[in-house]
């Protein structure tokens, strides 16, 4: 075992600005959804482009899962419908479809990017299909031009799972400003910015935004902030739908206000680490992560390598050796087709998803976070090089 402190797979970077803003929220008495949440929503829309982004609505929620659920409900997904997504994702992407009584159609991934395989989407469309949920895997934009073309051809909605993708760009446009019906970001603790738990639903569709805002808080037709400020009658509200409890607190939004200001700096720090990794690992038995198109930005939420046939270690052996050296690692993802619920419900088999299955058997996510020091980065590099050169 390593005598050095354990180096985790991910850590948030929280500064004094965030701490002061949280303290201000606590002192203000507004600890649930209130003025800081409204400010965070406005800041987020402005970050994505403000007036130049085509009237974006940003709706803060308590998780990206909540945002995906609200978006799917708002675009009209109902029992009996089908939604297409990738098997190579976290279960939240698909489970929100089941919340609504609809079914999921899983497809394989592109072998290079591990984003949804565009060439398999049309073959999965049936008369029941209502939407596509692509995932921007690891922070690299999916082929949204092709996905939007398929959606237009078949009259389908598109909801982007952008949990990894702030501030990812595609053809110079930030994810969140593309032509989808809705885009959902995650601010979980290990994401490219954090509110602890939280997310943001973004849309240009005013009707979709209005529905999501109502459903975010019990189907009430007035926000809590509106009801408890000096408006007459401040106590009156109406339940117009059987909604959910998905609002973001002001305590969490206080973190988000300042994390958002640092988002580009966080990405730049991750990019520098990625460049060091790429240079150091170029001669190892690894397939390195794909790069974005020239001029575009990869958010680098994850740095995912794939062991090749001539690796001296298996994937599991490699991770075990990393942990023995005091370095955290993870696997993104155990594909949905291998999990009992999805496997058994839809009778799924690994051979239906050969590219995702092969990637799963070989992928390792190495530590990557903005506050990693040069020495910590070098420690990962030295350890990976030793293990894959010698096997021990």
C-alpha cells in the first residue's frame, strides 16, 4: 500500500466566495428557493449567451435526474411511448422515462467517442417513439446535427443529457444553446461545477419552461419566493397539476453563483491536466480519449482511457493496482444492459451492444479535477506508466 495520502478520483473546488455566499443565504433567512436561486438561474442563462442565445429559460432543480424527468414530462412523454437513449450511461438518463410509464429503447455507442451511435437510432424508431435523449459522454459533444436531422424527419423531441457537458461547445455553440427541446446539466459534487446536489433545465420553449416550473414544486402555480414576498394576497396559490418536489435551495444556489463564474477556469485547469496525461500516456497500451473538433471545447468531466490487447494488466487488475498505490479510479459506465432491472425488463444481452460492452470491459476513468496539483498529476502519471510498463 502507498504511504502517500489517498488521491481521490474527484474533488470539488470550493473557494471563500462560495462560503461567503452560503453564509449570506443562511443569515438572510432564505434557505429554500428564493432570491439566490433566481439570481443563479439568470446568471446561467446569461452564461450560455443571454439575449443572443434566443430567449433561453434556465430552471434550477435539485438534481439533473429531476431536470430530465421534468423535461420528459413537459414534452409530453406518456405511458406507452418509447424514448431512445444510449446503453452507455448512468441509469438516471433512462429511469426518468420509466417514471412516466414509457419504455426505453437502448442503442449502442460510437466506438471512438462512446456517445450514442447515430447510425443505430433510426433502426430503433417505432410508431411509439416520441423522443431521443443523447448523452454528451465525458464532456464531448454528441453528433447533434445528425440527431436533430433524425428527430425532424420522424417528428421526435430531443432532450440532451448534458450532465457532463459544461462548458462543452459544438461548432462554436455552447451545449445548452443548440436546437434541442431541452438540455439538462448536473451540478453533483464530482461534476465540472457543483452545488453539492443540483441541476439546471434549459429550454427556449416558453411553454415547456412554464410547465417545468409548475411541476418543479408540487404543481403550484406560484413560486414559493413569490408567495412569501410582499404581494397581495401572498398566501393564495392553486394546485394545477400533480407535481413533484424538485426545487433547488438558495443554499445550493449560493454555491452555484460563484462556481459558474469559475466554470471556464475549471475547464482550463482540467484541459491542462488532460494535455499532460495525453503526452505521458502516448506510448502506453492505452486508447486515449477522443479530442473535440478543432475550435470546440471538451468539458473534460472525465478522462477515460481504454486498455488495449497488449496491456500487461486486465481492467480490474489495473484498478486494483491503482488503489493499492493510493490512487482513486472509476468506471464509466457499467452499461445499462448489464444491470438486472434493464436487462430483465427488456431481455437485453451483451451481444446486442458490442461496442459498449467492449468499452466497458476496458475503460478506466483516471483522477481529473481542477484543484489537482502538478505533483498529484505527476503521481498519477508515474503510477500509470509503471503499472502499464511492468504490470506491477
